[in-house]
């Protein structure tokens, strides 16, 4: 009698939904980076695409904050996020200092479109903690059972800041995934080709990946790094349509937005902020947050991309068009809350802010 053995199937990708997750373990990746593992309290797992993220509600003493964290694991191997403790970062600081195994958190997702959709040669570009969604993608490629043709270029300040060092070092050459580290100082002889310290530039990109212009590129890191990478790819003749980016840069304080005159013929509506005691004009094609900051109203905000939920406000009167990226949950929308960073007015508004 023969018995066929099959690897366990990963859950199919799930639609975004409210989740209640329990922290099951915490492990240190570097001196400033930890991986937090979770399981659904309900016992029902859910699937996601490699590169997607969850929006967590973190119960800080000053009130709940919402933060987006990439899922660094792959479906079928548990839910993990890998987070760097940022100086002055309330969300990452709370996770590193307060979260313990057994703690239950609310989350929403999975969300995001930073996911490979085609079978192609890949170039994965990461800087710092930008490795987290790319690690999920790399793990997925390695366990897909298909032929892999991928290069991961990982930029970090020094060897001690290379996240997932042991795992990256253990990837066999025969896997088809090649990893190279670009370090500001020092070197890791066992990870990639030894080279003098420096930064990634177009010349080094050509040297390490001569066929970079033929690859599907996924890049994650700070905004400055992504701008630099975009220029390098243009220099080697890469098609911008095959360049995919992810960045969760969160500014501590949003800078005042410059006042912009409404486009000719654009409708203008009034927006009353009840707590601020101010009423401003906002064009139909302008985001409410931009109009408020331009008018000198210092409303709480952070990502300005509809991801973090910092600018969430109750809408008391009127209607808006909102194009968010996971920073607000369906039950909050049903309760007439909006993210003013990604909402434009369709009439006169009254907002509790």
C-alpha cells in the first residue's frame, strides 16, 4: 500500500477584515528589531499574499494609534510582523516595550498590492527594515516549488543591522535566489560577495545584476532610498511599469501644506471643525487635511496616505469621497468616521476635530 504525502496547503488569500490576534512569541532579530508572532483568537486562520500588511490598533496610554506593519511570514507558517524600534516612534516603542505573549490586539487586513503577480525574473531591493515585505516574497518564491530566478540586494548601515541575517545566509546557491548585502561600514563574508563599504548606485547595480533592466523589481525602504533606486533603474534602461514600491515612512509631524488655489471651475465647499472652532473652504478636488493645514489648523496626522489612521475624525454632517489604504475599518466607516488625509468633500461638511 502506497501513501501519497502532500505538503500542507497555505490558506487562500483572504479579503480584508477585522481580526483579533493574540501574540504568541517575540524574538530578537537585531538590537533594535524584533519579530512578533500572532495567532487568531478565533482559531480560524486566514491567508494573505506575500508583501501584504496588517493595520494594527495599538492601545497606547495616550489613546489608540493605528500602524501598518508588513507581514514578514508566509501563509501556512503563522502570522509574523518584524518591526524596528524607531526613536520617538510611539507605535514601535509600545510594541518593543509593552507587548508580551498573550496580549490581544485588533488588526485589519490583509491589505496592499505590493505582491508579485507574474512568474518572472525578480530583483528585490531593500533598505533597512524595508526587508520585511520582501522577506515574505523571498520565502514565498523559495517554497513555491517553481524555478526561482531572483536577486535580493539588501542595503544596511552595518553588519549588526542586517535583519534575518542567519536565514539569508542559509539560502543555498542552488535555490535560484541570490542575496547581496551593501553595507555602509564593515562586511559579512558569508553573505554575498565581499566588497568595500559603500552605497548602492547605478554602477554597482550594473555590476551585481547585469540584466536588471529585464527583471520585475520590488523595492521597499525609506522614501529617499526609493527615489535613488528609481534613478538607478532609469539609468540602466528599466521599464518604470515593472517597478513596484512600498514605503511606510511616518513623519513625526506633518509639515504645513502650501495654500493652493482651486482649479478653475472647481467647486468649493465649507468645512467646519467643531472642536477647533474654525470653518475653512475646501475645493472638491482637495484633500481635507491639506486644506486644513494650509489654513493653519494643526490637526493630528502622520502618513498622509490613508494607512495609519492618525487623522481619523467623526463626520457629523455631509459626505466625502474617501480612498484609503487600510487605515480605517468598515465598522468605523459605518459609524461615520473618515480619514481626512484621503477624503475630498462632495458638499459642505461638519467634522468633529
